[in-house]
């Protein structure tokens, strides 16, 4: 089991989502804690300015960006629409 820590940007980003997306995000975060590469997450390694980070899907259009820290800790960086998150 992994522990999650939430960055300031993640909190401000999630506040902007509607209730349905918040519920989906919560379910996906529980999967992330159990297995960061669970097939339902569609986790992938990122390159460029987000190098050393990963993302996973929330629904079709939203992505959560995260990083692995030491001692089985995952830092959640942000959640945004897929068209905005990689910019």
C-alpha cells in the first residue's frame, strides 16, 4: 500500500471539478494507493517538463499527475483536463 501526499496545486485543481469528477477521482486514488499501475488507471511515464512524473486517467478527459517519492509515498501534483495538463 502506498501513502499519498497532496500538493497545493492538486488541492486548488480538484476544488474546480464538479461533484461527479471528484467522486471518480476518489475511486481512482484508492486504486493508486493499492497499485499505481493498475490497468484501470492507464498510468504512463511523462517526458519533457514533466519528466520523472506519471499520469493516470480520471474518466476520459482528466489526468492526475503524480511522482513517486521515497518509502512508498506518492505525491499528487495536479489534476487537469488532458488538453491542459501537459502544457
